[in-house]
DNA sequence: GGTGAAAGAAGATAACG
DNA sequence: CGTTATCTTCTTTCACC
């Protein structure tokens, strides 16, 4: 994992459709070498997947919310497993602070949100309390990580 | 935008490397038709981009945090613009409730977090207060949206 | 909208320097 | 690690239903 690998990863995380030729040109190596590096980055789990990103509202999914979920220790594992299975749940984070978990959830509308909370969250044994934050507007949303100055702070 | 389009979008959001032939097979149309539908989904903005997803820890980015940012109205726009430019910031959501904004931020470690808050957040005029939630563990993280039962709740 | 065929581009593999 | 050659696969385009 040297600087060229990071450059390649950076290209791919910005454009999943970048061809091997484009990658090779940008980092200044041959196509076959670029191919080999991408293969290796994938095999060691540095690049985990390729995805198309959809515009939720184009599919009628208009609501984005974050939900704090407070859980008791008993049944915690089962609860997170159940939540993982919910297609509306995009992210599940175990967090520090007064709340146990933070969920990122996308649903069609408030009716669907109500239904999700009532049928998929509240029935879980471990769930003690929930607190929902409605997102009014999202000005940035990317999966890109900062590979620009990895020496920062370390 | 019919059912076949949604099926195609669903395949692509799960696997950005799915070939036209694979897509065509799965939805039961010809390769050229599948291609045309993908082109159209892209042109109408239903599919916004293709991305490779990196494993942050493979690149030394070990910390994920959510930061509540309270802002005054004055300078709010400039502040969000400035935050948008920060590579550490993956998401910026304007939210309801006592806090103004919720940021999703990835940095190398606590030192980098400290530096980010001190140099990129606190100096912004509109920023009144911040509250940082540390993520201890992430059990699910995807960009996929639920296209399975779009009639839910509507 | 959909199909199938053909030409061009890109990917994967292997031998060699 | 780069080059070249080869094989395979995907994409794009076009004429046609």
C-alpha cells in the first residue's frame, strides 16, 4: 500500500466507472500494472465494493431521518441484527454518549416512518426509547474518505 | 420509470460493476434495452454516480464521528459552504430539533479530530457550539435505498 | 419499447524483458 | 514493473419489428 495505491483508490472512490486505462494514465503506470493493483486493493479489502448511487427522491423515497435508539443490554445483539435486516436502515452505529445507537433511515414519507418505528423498532425487546431527528436538507453526502493528507494529526 | 427500471436501479445500487448482460438477464430484456434504460436512468438523475467504496481503516482513517453544529443565522450559508469543502466531512444535514446541523466526519484519529474541529469548524462565524458523538462500532453502512416495497405507507 | 447482429473498446491473462 | 500479444467480454450503434 504505497502512494500509487492510494492514488488509485482515490480515483476509484470518486468514479467507480474509471477504466483501467484512465487509472493507468493518471498515476503514470501501465494498464496491466494498474489492473493488478486494483485487483490487489480489492483482495486485501481496501476497496470493498462498487456501487451505483441512486437519487432517493427519484424513487419516491423522500424522507431521511436519524434515529437515536436507547437499548438495554439484554437483547441488544438480537436487536441490532434485526435492524440490520431492515432495508430502510442504511446505517447502524454504536455510539458513545447518552444514547446507545444511531440509525440512518430512509423512508418514503412520515407515514412510512411511523410504520417503520412501530413495527421494526419498538417491538424489539432491547429498545427502551427512540428519538428521531428529521433531516430538512442535505448539502453534502458522499462515501469518499480523505486520502489527501494522511499524515494529518498523526 | 416502471418496475423494470426499479429492478435495474436495484441491481446497480447493489453492484456497480454489474454488466449490461447480467442486468438484461435478471430483468428479462435484451442487452441493448437494458443499456438504454440504464442510460435513461442516468440522464434523468435517478442514478447519480458510480463509486468504489473504500475500507477507511485500510487507509488509516480509523475514526468516525457525528458532530452536531449549532449555528446562528448570520453566516450560516458561508459556514455550510466551507464545511462542504472539507474532505473529512462526508455528510452535512440540516436537521430539525435543538441543533442546526449534523455532520458525518471521518478522520485518522482523535488528534486529527481535534485539529479538524479547531481549524475547520470553530473558526466559522456562524458556529455557536458543537457536540461530538464518537462512533464505537458500525454494524451496517450502505448507500442502498429500499426499492422493495415502494407502496409502503403511501 | 423492444430485438439481434456487428464493430469497436475495454478487461483479463500470460510470456517475456 | 512494463510491454506486447491474445482471448474474452462488454459497450455502442444501427437496422428492423
